C-alpha cells in the first residue's frame, strides 16, 4: 500500500536525483531522446545487402551430406545469415533462406509450424515432399509450397544429391510477432493419402478449378508450380514485350483462387533479363531475396555491388536502391525472387520510388 510517507519520499527524491537515471529504473524512457530511432526519417534496416556464392557453399553442403546423418541433423540446411541480422538469425528483414541438401534414400522428418514455407529446387531430381498427405515431386526450377500448419517431410528416392532453397517467414512469425508453434508428426514420414501431385494438377490451370472443393484461400492450393509451366508462361510472352523497366520480363506466381500472392506473407516472382538488360533503379519498403536460376550479372544494392552467378542467392534489404544488369551479350538470365510485399500491402506499408523521384509537393 502506498502511504502518505511514501509519496513524500518519492517527491523529495524526484527533486534531487538525476531524473534520467531515476525514470529508467522506473521502467520508462524519455521520448525526446528516441525520436530518431522510433520514428526515423527513413527506414534504417539492420539487414545489409549480401550475396551467398553457391560455388563456394556447394562443397560444404556435399561434405555435410557425407559427414552428418539426417537422423542427427533432422534437416541438413545451411542457413543464409545476413551479417546485419545474426541474432536472432534472418536473411533479410522478415525473410529467411537456407540451402538444404538430401541424399538418395534419406528422409527428413515430418513436422509442421506456423511459419509459411516454400522450396525452390536448385539441383537434382527424384525427391518429393509430402504436404498434408500429398506427395509433391521436385525437379529443378520447381516452386513447392508448404503453407502454415501443413505437415511436411521430404524423401529422396532418386540418385545423387538434391539441393533446394528453403524459404520461411519465421523472422516475421517468430522474431517479430512471436506467434510460432511447432510440432513433430508421430511417424518419421507421412503416408500418402491422395494421388501424387494432385493439387498442382487440379489447380495450376487457374481458370478452371474444381468447384466442389472448399479450399482455404489464404495460401495458394497449388502444391507445385513446376518449371515446365514457368517455361510455358515465358514462351507465351511476345519477343518484343517491354517487360518491367526494373526487372525485365517479370512473372508473378499467383494463388489461382484469389489472383493474389502464393502465401500471405511471401510473394514469389521470376524474371527473365534479356542479354545486356540494364534495369532502371528502384527503391522499395519491401525486402527481397533473389536466387539466380541461370546466368550472371550485377545487382547494385545501395552502395554494394553484388556480382551474381548461377545458383547464387542475394538479399535486398528495405529501402535500398536496387538496380539489375545482365552482363551477358548472348544469354538470358533468370532470377527467382520472393518478397514480404504481401505483408506490407495488407498493412498499407508498401512504398516504392525511383531514386531521383524526390520532388515534394
Ligand atoms: O524443410 O521444413 O530451412 O522447417 C528451416 C526450417 C527448412 C523444412 C528450413 C524448416 C525447413
């Protein structure tokens, strides 16, 4: 109980002590010393532009494939950690990427989590991921979705190592919102309960979807967006199509039931940069991760020049000027990318500008 005496004592202490020391001990801080950090004039991301070289990392993936069993590792993944976001670990603001390797005959244990996830297949074939009882087969260039709370486990029945890029929104779900749940499945692997690749075959057409299926539409119902369909989509684009000024012939993977992004927290795109392509610079509040499907070129990200080659991954933090170039005179380059743009758009936080677009009204 606060007595009259306590109030008197507090009043006299407040009159003489250093008030900054005293208010800190009382669980407060003076806003007037925090304006710059709580309300910066512009975003001040801790993520930095960074590139992970696939050629440099691949030998270590192969070494762990040899030396570390999946029973030990559960998932044999090299997390791609942004030097500015080491603890808690993230690849860029709100997004994570990892490189996962699995060998013939191996199974990665079934589990589920709140975080939305997807894989983009980099090399090898003959593996499948079972997502809520559906076996989804994986080939290079395929995009496989594991929406939130869907059981998933991986099995490799082919020959040779198989590598894919894992993407998760856990830096948002866990590090920021603190809403992640995680569960192991009872058995190591799920049994197949529907025909293989059913969701992809049923829903990829988009314009003719099974009308009797009641589907939860926050995430796309498509299990796999196979490379073959991506290649067909590019083939359908006119040779003289202008494409986007910043990112060339840019296609977006869609949820066929809503026309929206494939996952509520992550949108996926793929672009073809024609030989000699030079993109116009662009600056966005979204963060992005790029994976080089094929080709080589340069990404100027803020003051960092990232030289990318086949299968590399690079991170673009929010509010960094971003400019793409395909340096080849004869080869197309293909870049797969994902962003947190769906989150920002849903909350009214998405903003985009050209760097010389600084005129104020
Ligand atoms: O394959 O389920 O890179 O749950 C990180 C967390 C992969 C996966 C990661 C995961 C997975």
